[in-house]
């Protein structure tokens, strides 16, 4: 059972969660979240999930090096995304790095932070569909603990500005 959302209670502030990955549409979700946050007085929280595929490395040193490189890459991606979000909102977004399955880590963060009000994703524009994250979350949308906004990946900054 999910924790009660407290985003709009006294002493709390709503947060818009954006998953930062390497997809081209990620910027669309970040732009929309930034504009909505600016207009509503909310904050942006960015999540980067490191999916360690080779968890059973034979040598501990190799696994440690891979983990360190993954965290370095995650911080670099969050630096770029934070600069983009700050240019939109004028505020520095919150940053979170997690290791594990992306869908599980999204749900875990939402459960832990009762101020997260909306998860904002962007759909891919390719023929292969909306993207793996949107597709996987769509299967559980009916039981998701917060609203999920899916931004069409083809919209321009101007389009997003006019509707956010």
C-alpha cells in the first residue's frame, strides 16, 4: 500500500519526477516538467537508474570499477539535465541516483518521497513504439500510486511552453 501523498500540505511542496536516461525524448519530459514546475511553484526531481547487468563479476575489482564508471556517467547525465532544468525553472533540481531495475527504483523513490506528485515521461517517436519505460509502466498504470503524464516526444519547446 502506498504512502499518502503530502505534496500540497503545509510544510510540503509538490515535486515532478523525471527519469533521466539517454533517450532523445527524455529532454521533452524534462522541459515539460520544468515549465509545469515553474508555473505551479513545484520542484523537479530527476532520477537516474543504473542497471548493472553484470552483477556476478568474477573479480570484485572489476565490479567496483564498473560501478564507479556507471556512477560517473550517471552524474554527468544529471549535470546536463540539471543545467537544462535550471535554465527553465531558475532553480536547481533535486538529483537521485539508484542502482537496480528502473521500474522498481521509480516505485521505490515514489514510496519514499511523499512529496512526489506526478511522474512525467515522454513517449518515443519511432516506429518501435513509445519506448520501453512508457510501455512497461503502461501495463501497471491502473495501480500506479501517482498520476503519470506522458509527453509526446515530437513536441517542440514552443509547443510544450504553450501547454504547460
